[in-house]
C-alpha cells in the first residue's frame, strides 16, 4: 500500500472494545477486538483502550501509513464532546467524570475526538451504511444497554451540551424496573439485551418449561442470542419474551417518530442478529404507537455495517471534526 493518511476508530462498549484502522476513504485496513474488563475498574478499561490503539499503530510501516489523522472514541454517555469527559457510563462500574480525551492524548500523542457511541454509529451508517443518501436518520443501538443517535439535515444532533439523544433512558413505564442509570422505567431496562436475559431467567426460575432449559445447562450462561435462537425454533416462552421486548421497543420508537419524523430508523447492535423474529413485531408496535403521518414512508432497517457501526462511526467522527466530511 502506498503512503496514506489513516484514522483509528474505537467503539467502547460495556463488554467489548472494537477498534478499526481505516483510510480516510472508508476502507478498513486492520481491526482489533478485546474485552473491556469493566468489572476490573476504569484504569483497566483505559489500559485496554491504549493496548488496542498500540496494536493498530504497529501496522503503520507495513501499510505505508504516512500520518494518523486522529483517534475517534465512541462511548456510552452521558458525556461532553467538547471537553472530552465521560460523565457516566451506567454499564461500566465506577466510570464517572473520566477525562478520557486528556488521558489518551497524554499517552498516545495524537488528537483524540470523543463522541457518544450511538451518535458515532449513526454517523458511520450515514457515511458508509444503511443511512447513506438520507438527511434525517434515527439510530438505536441494542446491546448491553440502549443508545440513540440522530442525523438531522446531514448533521449529528448532540443537544446543548452534548448530552442529548440518551434514548435508552426515556421513561416508558412510570415507576417501573430500575435501570443501570438509577431511574425507574427506562426503555433500556425493558428492551436491551440485558433486559431480555433478565426477564428470561426470572420466568425460567419460576418453573416454566422452555427449550432454553435444554439449550443452556447453567442459566448464568444464558445470553440474549440464546433467547432469540429459541424463539426462532418457536419456543413459546422465548416468543413471549421477544414479543414483550418488541412491544416496549416499538412503543419507544413510535414516540421518537412523532418527535423526529426521520427518513429511516436504523437498529444496530447484537440484538439485530435476531432480525427474522424481532423486526416484524417491532414494526407492528411502532405503527400502533405513532401518528400515521409520522409512520408513512419510514423504514426500520438493520445497520448495514453490523458490529463495525460504532468503530466506523468513530473514524467518521475524526473526519467530521476535521471538516473532511
């Protein structure tokens, strides 16, 4: 490869850190994935981020990279993109008021740009994915938690202080189950992968029969993917859980359509792998929970970039902040 400019994009999740080395045209050159190790404390997470960056930087000579334009970080929020501080990450214990940009720039000596992970994913899908060609995009990341991102008239919407679009923390059930953020009744507490697993475990422990009991020997090992797999095999309990999850998710999306009136709603994250059993009921409940005028012409689609959405978006964040895209 001839000498070129490159970008590093990092998707910081509660479970894994996914990093990409890309050129500024959007071609993926190298990738790295490793556990976040959030249960070992924030210093360990930061160490994992730095190790991932250095692993990608080692490819500099082999790939003929002449310049690193910067590092983009897509992180759960709320956070401040201007000051580079993550105020809180509900699913990473002890992660509060972390000046991540200052820490990383002091270690790596490259410009670092922080973005909400769902905003980054929305930007990535707008740049190279399912949102390409649209001006108004709404994206929800469905994983350990639920994040939200929006592109409005071709621009990332962040709110007055960069804390907007925390869609997973809109209240859909007053006084409901407690969420990782401390509030009760959040969408995340009912429709995230974590919520799916929690609901399945609770029902199975009550003695209800399910294919899941045969599939998983130890319920502590149960994953959201297992629940959707059982649903695809027409397991009644799993189908009930998926339907309930879709109802809450559709309620949330319906409200968002009434507010934002986007061209397209993109669903990203691990739960999207269950497209065949999840999308139809989500669309059904979305239609029931929004104005007809806001539903017409809208498409609900899976993220085209798959598990790379966040990291591609983190790379796009660097280009956006530098005025290249």
